[in-house]
C-alpha cells in the first residue's frame, strides 16, 4: 500500500482521497505501481488548481458575465465533487465558494452600476426633452434647428431605458421636433408669400421707374422717384434670386433720369451765372442814374436798361431778390421824381394848395386878433384856449406852405 498526505492506494489498487468528510474513492489503478497511481491523480488535482486559478483571474480582470462565470464554477465544482483527483479538495471547494461570492458581488455591483447608468440616462433624456420642448417655441430658426439636430445625436448616444419609459420620452422628444418643424415650415411659407408679394410690387415699381427715366419734367418726376423709393422700402425684400436684379434695374432707371437732370441743371446753372453777371452790370449802370437831376434823360436811360434786362433771362434763385432789389430801388427813385414833378407842374393842384394856404393864413390872423382882444379884456383863460387852437392852425399852415413851395411858389 502507498500513501501521501491527501491520498492512498490500498492492496487492491483502489485510490482514495482524504477530505473533511472522510476518505472518498478516487478510482482504481491496475496498470502500474501505487506511486504512479498517486502521481497520476495528483496531476489531475494540479489541473483543477490551474483551471480554478485561470477562472479567478478572468473574474477579476475581464468583463466575464456572471452567468458565464457561474457556469464555469459549476463545471469545476462537478469535477471537484467527483473526487477524481488527489489533493486538498476542501481547499478547492473553499476557493470555488469564495469565487461564487466574488461573482455575486460583481453581479450586484454591475446591477447597481446599470441602475445608476439607467437613472443618469433617464435624467439626461428628460433634460433633452425639456430643452426640445422649449426650442419648439423658438423663432431662432437656424440656431434652434441646429440645436435640435445636436440633441438627436446626444439622444442616440445614451443607453436605452425600459421600453415604456423610453417610448414615452421619445414620443415627447419627437413631438417637440415635429412642432418646431411645423412652425418653421409655416413661417417660411408665409415669408415666401410675403417675398412673392414684394417681388410683384417691386416689378411694378421698376416698370414705372424705367418708364420715367427719359422724362424731362424734372420737378414732378424727381418727386415721384422719391415716392417710389418710399414704396420700395415699404414693400419688404423679395426672394434673394430676384432682389438684386430688381434693385439694379430700379436704381439704374433713377440714375438715368438724375444724370440727365444734373446735366441740364449744370448747363442751366452756368447760363444763369452768366445772366447774373450781365444783370449786375446793368444794375450798376442803373444806379449811376442816381441822384436824378434830369428826369427825362433818366427815364429814357432806365427804359433802355430795363429792355436789356428783360432780354437776358433767369438768374440763380438765391441771387434773384438781391439783384432785382437793386433795380427796383432805382425804379422807385424815378417814380418818386415823376410824382414830385407832376405835383409841381399840375395847375389844379397848385390852385388847391394856394387856396388852402390862404384859408389857413386867414384863420391864423383871425385867431391872433381874438387872442389880443381877450388879453386886453383880461380874459386870460379864453386867450390860452385860443392860443392852443392857434398852434394847431399854425402847424397846418406851415405844412401847406411847404407843399406850395414844391410848385415853385
């Protein structure tokens, strides 16, 4: 019989292994010596040790699932419990029991981790839904659209929840996107309609602007162009592919008109500047007639100057009051001289002046006599009253005498 600390071979060739529960039959060995039998079954034991060691490392260092790990443990446990090896089988059982606990612990850790990840995913998806529902009401079409697309990418990268929760959140998320798309589509449809209306309006404005471009009715046409520009601004923008072309045509028509007007006005301004120079010379010639000493000659000379003046034409608007004022001043001086001459040579006027003067002189003489008489009688109050009346009559007489002098008398 042969034995070692963990097993023995009896005289019949039966191999035993020692365990905490007592000896267990390992098998029968008839092919060689007992030592060879023990050595053979000890190698079986070492093989189990190696397999258990490998499984322990896989559980600790890889993502081996709990199910697969438990299957491997059960397989090894069956081999240990079959007692087909000689060695410390109780130690192997302890290692397998410990490994079961490790696998269970890992299972609970992964379960908790999955629960945590699921909770985080739920919160993340709820946050995405809330943001999507806020964006659904936005009018920032480009920015909100880009953000919603980014939210979809973020959603795809998150773990799935349970079917019910995931479907409910996705429904809200998808509904928010659809609502935004519907509002954006309606907005741009309305915008397209407005731009189409703007295009039609601007085509009408362009047609009128082009029709006016060769007008020579400068004032009214320029005013109409200003009105057209106001209508253009109020019309809003047309589609991008039409706006620039319509504007170029509209502006081009105005440029044609205003260039022609500027050319005409420049020519007119040059002509009026020359007219002003000529009229300044005539005004200076007229002013040399003053003061008037020979009315007849002055009148003839002014008539000649005025005829030349009328033949010259317009001067610049801002110079007109000044230059015409100079001629009017000479004209008024001649008119005043004519009135003075007429009064001086009018017999009827002279007779009326002489008659008035005589009447006033008689009244003054009479008042002077009445004053002397009142003073002589001591009636000073009456004399004072008559003197005040005399002052008024004397002033009228002085004025009449001055007028009579204009008649040379």
